[in-house]
C-alpha cells in the first residue's frame, strides 16, 4: 500500500470513529493509530493521506493534523454509502 491506497473516505471514517470513541488529546493519536492498523502503513504514509484529506477540505485541525475533526464536506462524504469493503470478524 501507498498513500494513494488510503482513500479520503478511509481518513474521514477514521476521524469520525475516533471522535465517537474518545475526545481530547488522545483522539488524534487514535486516528493515526487506527489508520496504521487498518492499512499496515507507516506513520509517514498515514500523515500524507491525512494531509491530502486536509487539502481536499475534508478534515481540519488546530494545533496538529493528528488532532483533526471533520468539515461539512468530510461529513457529507461519509454520509454516502461506503465503497470501502467492510471487515468480517
């Protein structure tokens, strides 16, 4: 996998999931950790995907990109039916 394999939708869904699970400083750490676990990619690749989602106007952040929240565009993206295959446990 490479940055191109981590879609904007994957980033937005990870942000939304982490916002539901926890608030505060650790929430940003969980977004990157969640994406690293999902994709097996390095922090650098995950950061690049998050940065791309920021430049596409889907996430925003204040102090650090690792502490993001969804913009209205990001919320609209994940409101659509997912095109990401769901994991089966």
